C-alpha cells in the first residue's frame, strides 16, 4: 500500500477531520468542542457529528454549533443506524487528509490526536490507534471492573482473530489516512462492535501502531455498552472466523434459532410431564419457540430495523406463516434427500434443517425486517 504526503506540508497545514458518532450526547457536545479548540491548534481541523436521531436533541445542538462555526458539521441519520455505520458515513463525508474517529463523552481526550498524528508521520504508518491501559493492576477510572475484564478478554480474542498482537483492538479512538480508509472501505463487512477491528481485519497490509492513553470518565449521559453490543461483537468475531463467508446477520439468526430448539424441547417435555396429549404439547412448543425466535431476532439480529407497535404484531404473524412454510420445506427436503439421494437419516435431517433455515432467513431479511 502506498500513501502520498505533499512535499513540505507540516502538521499545522494538514487538514484533520474528527468524526464523532453520537446518540443522546447533548450535554457533551459543547465541552467536546471547547476541548478540541484548546488542544488542536496545530491542525486545520473540522468536526463532523454523526447523530443517530437522538431523542435528547443532540443532532439539533450539533447543528446549532455548525451554524456558528464553519469547522463544525452535523449529519443526522434516520435509518440503518449504529456506531460503526455512522462512523463510516462520517469518514466518507470528511474533507481531511487525516481522519479521526472518537467519542465525545469525555473518555477520549482530543489532545491524544496530536501524539497519534505525530506517530503516523514519523513512522510512516497508515493508521494509529489510542490504546487503553487495560493490563495495569489498578482499575481504570472510566471503566467498571466488569467492563475492564470484558474489554481485556475481548482484546485477547480479537487479537487471535486478527493474527497479530495488539494491546487494544477494541478501542474506538484512532487516526487513519484518508487514502488508506478509502482503499479499505469497500472491503468492510458488517462493522459490528468496533470499526477499528474491521478495518485491520479487512486490510492486513495497513501499517499500524498504538499510542497508550488514559481512558477518562464520562462527562454526562449513559454508556452505550449493553447486551446487544456484546452480541454484535460475538457474532462479528464468529463471522470473521469463517473468513467472512457467513455474514453476521445469518450467524445471529442461526444462534437465535439454536436457542429456539432448546426452548422447544423444554416446553414439549414439560407439557408431556403434565400428561398433555402429544399433539397439543408439540403445537404449544412450536408456537412458544417461534415466538421467542421472533422476539430475539427483532431485538438482536434485526435491531437496526426492529419492528414496533402494530408493525411488530403483523411481523409476528408473518414470521409464524414463514415458520409454517419452513416446516413443510424442511420435511419435503429431508424426505427427498432420504429417498432419492442417501438413505441416511442424519444427513437427510440436516438437509431439511438447512433448507428451513435458509428459507426463513431470506424471507425474514427481505419481507419482514425490510
């Protein structure tokens, strides 16, 4: 990979674009801007706030500041939202030669950008990330003990997937050359938990280094780390372990479906223990498992398109219909495989399950959560 650096251009003359994805960060916008003005004097900088239509007015506040200062820009996303996707849109919209992604909540100090940019230039790198000091014995001020342990484990697992040892591949704070990002962007998959991890995995030719920094305390608002973020991270890594052949959404769909099997048998045997007739027990187990699958897929697999209100009700009915058709396809495929191809029950059953799963995923993806 090659990158160009204009002859005689210093950091002071370099155009820096800071992309700050936001959701419910209204109280953090002003302090972040003031801190950037205070410490980024050596750059010709701009800040791009990419807001996922925050209900607390974050997008409007960022827009108000953009009307006062031409170096500040505001983008509001109404659909296909998410931290990494918002970051990608901001990066593609940026004007800078150097692109930075960071949070605005106070945990990422803009002053660290200076050190990252200097390291980028001095070592002729493509990307430099700010690494939290996760291995130190004392607790990080900005992380709870549980989050610190999860981050440490996640970093170890991520390094295994990347195939190179990194201190903090899950950081959301990094600087990358624009031409390097533009080259890498078409190869990014479902960004999942952290964009840096996807960038380094998608373009292993990137020369990368880490700069340690002190992870700060959130100024206002609440952390976005929840069960969904952890789920996205796990499914993202599983997808990368397949070489990207199996997309994140399908892996999530399969995991949810797998949990449905356990629910189905748990309900079935419980009902049978109460002397409920098999037909009724099987019907109840099927409906309960399908309902659980629908709710989990709505919450996890298709969260960015999740259904609400009456849309959720009609989506549920469609999902039951799709599941019923899938059962017919399952039995038909299994029977055909057994009678025409191989007289092996296990293989025939797997064929039926495969057809059923693919059918439900395609229909769910295109016609229910569309």
